[in-house]
C-alpha cells in the first residue's frame, strides 16, 4: 500500500506565539487491520512536511496514518489516521 503523510512542527515562545520550525524526527507510522490490530507499526524519519511510504502488509488494511498512538503533542489528533481507500 502507498501512504502519504503530512507533518509540521511548531515551537511556542513564552507568550504562546507559535512559529514553524524544521522537522527531523522519528515518528510512528501505522497500518491497522479491520480488527483494530496493527499490521505495521514502525518509526520512520520524517524530515519534510510531506512524506510517502510504500508498506507491504499481509492482510487487507482498514486504516493507516502517522503517530497513530498519539505520542506527540497535537492540537488535532483525530486527523492522524484515516480509512484506507482502494485504488
């Protein structure tokens, strides 16, 4: 399966003003089956705002995304994992 993810990193100053900074982090990429179990869960180096991965799994994937375990601070964690679409 092919997976395209987007990520950006912000740093807040003492006044709460956020500024974008470059991303260069190991972040979990996950693929889940219809039973909710992980078919794939590995850290990948993310060093640009958009990254593409080709992932081989042995069952039909149902969902996939970035930081699926919500380990990172995120104002909108609900958009980290999406349903897989057939192509």
